[in-house]
């Protein structure tokens, strides 16, 4: 499998770290959550639309991060997620954050997401990741799964002929 990879640059907000640059753990998790959500939007699967239209989502199954170096208010940080494995119902990510200016490591870790269906009562149940989504995750560099309106129209014209 070619590893899907996505990165995003963020700016450390006031209150995300202490005066010594130690980033608060929930903020580290949020950085990678935001990066992952942006990745899903980019490949055509916005999480908010999945929840609203398909009653599915990816929920956090397990997360481990370790602090390496400081990040202070106003620092620019490059967060990177790399998909290392796709299970039947899970995604496994390696996550890293570096100072975008100096390249100094800030944190690294691993996260496992579980694909879940949301039932009418709001309860989550794990589900098998659909093939179309699996292809989107493994072909991210090509984005073959996204058709433009022109390509869709051309496809319809071919069917009519």
C-alpha cells in the first residue's frame, strides 16, 4: 500500500501550551484531529457530511503521543499524518508535529480510528470501511475517485449514445 500522507500548518494559539512551551495533551490530539478532518475533506469525504448524510464517521479508538520539544504561542507548526495500515474497520496513523520554521520536533505519536455507523438512537457501532473509501485512502495522490462535473456529463453522454 502506498501510504497516504497529509500535512497542515497551524499556529499555536494562546493557551495551548504553558509558559515553557509544553503543549497540553488535549491540544496535541486536536491538532491531529483537525489535520485528519482536513485530509478527509480533501479526498472527498468531509466528516460532517458523512455524519449528516450517511450516518457514519471515524471515531478515536486509541491514541498515544509523546512530547519531544516546545511549542509556544504564535509558533508555526507543521502537523503530518501518515496512514500506515488500513484494517477491515480501522485506520492506523503515524502523527508528527514539527516547528515549521526550525524543523525541531514537537511531538509524535500514533492514532487508531474506527469506522462507525450511527444508529437512530445515536449509538455507534463499528462497520466495515467501504471499498470506495478504501480506494480513496490508497489513491490519494491520484484522486481517481473524484470525478469532475465535465467527466460526469461525458459519462452520461456515452451512456446515451
